[in-house]
């Protein structure tokens, strides 16, 4: 097909959809909370969700640090948030937002629809980077974790390892030291890539064993009987570590490996020219406002402490500020028409 025909075909695919006051990209805790608040302001609220409502929170087996629930599954908490958002009047559209034109406040979805919004809240979460071990996915939740704050307490008084050399790894080390009996910090460079103060703070931690210039070659697991499940499962037991200076390999016994490599940069922000920091997180001010007027961001995508409580808090602020912004636009439009 030639280019002109292709463009015409694409244009035909794009159906004009109704306008929305608030477009919320992402149906995780941040997006659903924002939806509850915006809908309760009687604003037309549309949540776009690419995969699964509840975001990564829905994959958490047990959440034990969200206020009000001693223990709740991620699935159930997500379902409650979805039901509340819809009850308040929010509309959930299962589609991926592929493009955001900030000048026209126009969102284009994977199915080819275009949505015009008065304000946009980006709540797309963050994609944690994987280390690339062959059995990494199989051992997730069985010794391998991407969230020290979520899973750290499970390994109280045990030997654990953290891999990474930037802020996430540094903060995880400080968090886990004192909780765990011994913490190995494995990094493939000679020093951490953080500020001098933070590096000093990390290296001063009790029971820390820094393993710099080292690389994890293998995660060794063992079939172990899980009494609560009544079945055998592969559990992480050891790590095979290569010293890049001496070329020697050693094995260390650990109960957990925390992968703290940061996030994949956020593509939609790049397209809309929204300012991000070096890790790809969207930069916001105290109103959760990005560098672009009318576009707000909340939750893991802003690079703050990656927890449901934080996502909910940021979702509320973004909703209130974006809601006021949208209301002002509606008032001005109505005054203009009169
Ligand atoms: C295994 C695990 C266990 C955890 N346990 C806990 C815990 O016990 N306690 C706790 O407080 N926190 C926990 N967390 C962290 C918590 O889940 C996150 O901090 C929280 O979900 C962040 O919410 P969010 O809305 O910012 O992002 P997310 O939950 O990541 O949701 C973002 C949503 O946006 C959607 N999306 C992305 N791009 C697009 C697009 N272009 N168009 C449309 N939709 C899009 C995604 O599909 C996703 O559903 C855990 C995380 C994991 C992975």
C-alpha cells in the first residue's frame, strides 16, 4: 500500500469518540483513586486501562501495609477500587493510550479512537527492570522480589541480597539493613552511582556486605514443600556470583534476592514532551502537575515511594488539582457561549 492510501486508511480507522472532562491513563491504585475523586466532582471521568484493572497491585498475593486492612489480596483490593470508581460514575475503557497530543489534549488509543480531554492524569505505573536470569520469572514471589518495602518483612532476620547500584538499590539497602540478618549488595561497578552522602549512609549500614565489581550469574533454587499450599515449589536458595576483577565465581546462600535496577523509561511522556528525570520518572510539582499545563501525573510513574498508599495519595492530589483545572475550563467555555 502506498503512503497516501495508508494514511487515508488510518484516518478512517480513527473514530471520533465523545469528549471527556478528565482522561485518566492507567487503572491502577493511582488512576482508580483519581477516578473516584473526579467522578465525585461530577466531572465526566474516563479511565483508560491497557491490561488489568488494579495495575501491579492486583498481582500482589497479600497486602499487609495498606491502612484499614490487616491483610487483603491485591486482587480483592483492586476489585473494590474498581467497583467504587464505577459506582461514583467513572467510565472505564479497556484500551491502551498510544499517543498524547498536549497542545490539543488529544489522546489516541491502540484501537484507533481519539479522545479529547480538558485535563489528563497520567497514572501508568512503572515497569521494573528485570535482571535477565533464566529462571527469574519462575522465582518471582519465591525468593525473587522487586519491592523491598513490600516483601522485606518476610525475610526478617534472614540473609538477603540486593542487586543494583543506583538510588533504588541504595534505598532498599538502608530499608533492609536492620530487618535482615545480613544484606549482600551486589553491583557490577566499583562504586555506587549515587550521591556521596547516600553512598556513605549505605556503606555505614550494619551487617552489610558490599560485593562491588560483581555480577550474578545464576539463581540456584531447590524444590521445597510449602505447607500452606500443600505442594512442592522451587525456592531460591543460592546465588552464583562472578567477580569481574578476579574472574572467580563464588556461591552465597540467600533467602531472597531484591532486584533494584529502577524502571524502564516511560514512553508516553517522551511522546508528549513531558519532563522526566534520569530514571524516566515524570517530574511533578506539589500539585502533581507536570511541566505541561493541564497534564498531571500520579503514582509509581512519578518515581516516588512505590506503594499503594503513595499512589492513592498522589491520585487524590492529582484529581483535585486536575478537577479544578477542568472545572475552570468548563466555566470559561460556558461563559464564552453565553
Ligand atoms: C508483586 C508486588 C507486590 C506489591 N505489594 C505491595 C504491598 O504489599 N503494599 C504496597 O503498598 N504496595 C505494594 N506493591 C506496589 C504497588 O502495587 C504499586 O506501588 C502500585 O500498584 C502503584 O500504583 P499505580 O497506579 O501508580 O501503578 P500501577 O499499579 O502499575 O498501575 C498502572 C496501570 O496503568 C496501565 N497502563 C500503563 N500504560 C498504559 C497506557 N499507555 N494506556 C492505558 N493504560 C496503561 C497498566 O496496565 C496498569 O494497570 C507491590 C507491587 C508488586 C509488583
